[in-house]
């Protein structure tokens, strides 16, 4: 393969594999590795003139699977043909050795995508965006993120993000570098999900907090409004979550061992309100869109979740008055009705157990009140 062709492949891969495509929708409340990074991110490492763009560690229970199929299942906006071209150009490595597209990944393989230039980086500039800071000290801060705020700059969202707001808040602190991956965000939630996030101010704090997320010792509870009457008061949802093979913008539940990564969600019904239910969800794992995907999997899509069909009237009557009522509810809460309500962890410096709670935002409060009113005065 000549140099010009390899360059064209690299340019194509930088767009399809690169962080330009990783919008906040695909950086949700994921588990972190032992170094404090979410899967697929990390510092650039030059190796034989190439730079690392992505890294994946294969699950312990993964069955033998061609690497092109493995990567297509985990990468947004790409295809098997692009992955095969990348392998032919020598850009895909397993355990530090370049492989072809027919290589079969096995448990604990380290798969890296290496290109001939560094990752595209966007300098995070300070922007005066209001922050609802629940707690702050010299080591960390806990923020209650408003719905609609993207957490991290990415394709189509290079400004106006939570990290831009943090950069402004910390602009007078010389030891804090918002562009340093060793500090800052410890976990993420989706753009249209509201609620609690912890931000590390020091590398030591991020490592310590990252380990707690990795070891699943943090305490996180979400509140959601879902379509339908959830019958059991309490339940456990288990199912591998991976990128949909039909729609690359969605995640889905796969039969165990076929695709995706294991995921477990526990739920408790707080209130049943006609054709919707208010539920609490506790994450045992932290996969992309986990609550949204698991609740849809059991037939209870999140209310107004446009990614997964919740913006349609999924339950109820055919009366025009009822349809108008639901449309008004969509206007009141114009996003998936999901809120990261509680967050607990051990302080990285003091060892103190800390627990925080963020009240439901106004849009979800009004939504629930509207459905309570509907139940109390049901005539449609």
C-alpha cells in the first residue's frame, strides 16, 4: 500500500474513529479503568511513529471474534470496510503487534488503533457558564448538572460545555489544568440527563475516585419517569449492552456472549401514575445509556427519550384530549426524564464517606405533578 493511500485511510479514520465523532451522547456514565480513564480514552503514546487514538481491553468472557466485527460493535460511525482498511494499512494493533482484519480477539487482548498523527485536540477555553456546585474543597467538587449541558467538548459541541464552565471557575487556580486528563471529570452523564457529577482537582483525587468507580464502590441512584405501569415493585435487569447493529446511534441489549458488555440495573417503583411510572434505578455497572437501554428492554422506555422512541405516545388512550395532554407533558420536560439524584463515595484525601443528593429539577417535578393531576381527575 503506497503512502498516499495510507494517508487517505488515516484521514478517513481520524474522522470516523476520532474524538470529533464522540459526542456527549456516547460518553455517558461509564466505568473507569484503574488509571481513571473511560474505555477508549487516554493519553497519546507515540509508537514507531504512530499515535494511539483508541484502546480497548477485551472482556474476560469474550468468545473468539474477528477483530473487524469486534471494533464495529464498539465504534460509532464506522463500518467493517473501514476497519479492514485500517488493518490493511497497519493501524490496528493487538498487544502491541499489528494485525489483519481476520485476527480473532481473545480475552484480555489489548486492542489499539494507532494513526500517523496525534489525536485532534480542542483546547478547553474558560466560559462563564453558571455552575450549581453542591460541594467543593481543595481536592474535588460535586456539581449538579442542568439538562441540556454537554459535559465534554466534541463534534458539534466545542463550546458551552461543562468543562468550559469548570475552566472558568478554576481559572485563578494555577495548579489546575482543565486540559490535563489526570484531573477533571471522573465520570459522565448524557447531555439531556441532569444530576450529580464529581470533578477531581488533583491527579491523586482522580486516581482515587476513578478506582472507586472501577471497583463499583460508589453509590449512585437515578430517578426516571418511564412509559407504562411497572408491575413489580422491585426488579433486576441483566443484559449485555453494546452498540446496535442496525442503528449505530443506539445501544441495545444482546444475548449473553454475542456482543456488548455485561450490565446490571436494579430498580424500585416509587409511584405509578396512570400510563407512566416513577422509578429509582441503581447501577451495578455503568454502560453507555444503561438505564435508558435496560428500561426499554423490559418494555418501559424513558418518557420523552427521543433516542429510543420515548417521544411517541407509547401508552394510553386514543382520545384527542389525552394526546394533547401528553404533548403538553413533552413540552414541560423536553428531554429524557432521567436525573442522577444521589452520589456517594469516599473522600480521596480524608477517607470520609460522603453522600450528596440533588433534588429533582423543575421540569421533572412539573411532569410528575401533571401526571398526578391526570390520575386524580382522569376523564380521558
